[in-house]
C-alpha cells in the first residue's frame, strides 16, 4: 500500500497503471487526509463458449410435442 497526494497522482496520471501494478493498493490523500483508495481490478471472467452454455440449459421437450399435447387436451 502506498499513499500518494492528489497533486502527485495528477502529475503521474500517465504512469498510474504501472504504479497500481507495483503497489497493489494506493491511498490518495489531500492535505494529508485520505480521500480515496485505488485497487487493481481482479481478473476478468472468461467468456464461455456456445457449447458450454448449451450444456447448462435444461432440456426442454420439442415444440411439436408441446403443441400436440396442448391440442389433445382441448
């Protein structure tokens, strides 16, 4: 964890990504008082492929079977 003044943060804004990677957590201060905490984003989730999404879906009866059942009940 590193404390950095808001003035220094504005000055080094172009290097903020490297600073967060190296320090992990940054406390931004204004006149010595903490005003914000910057944390690195945790790893993003991987997009599932089509086959894995289909495998998670419940198996539904065919629409033809549902229509036939509905018509037979009338």
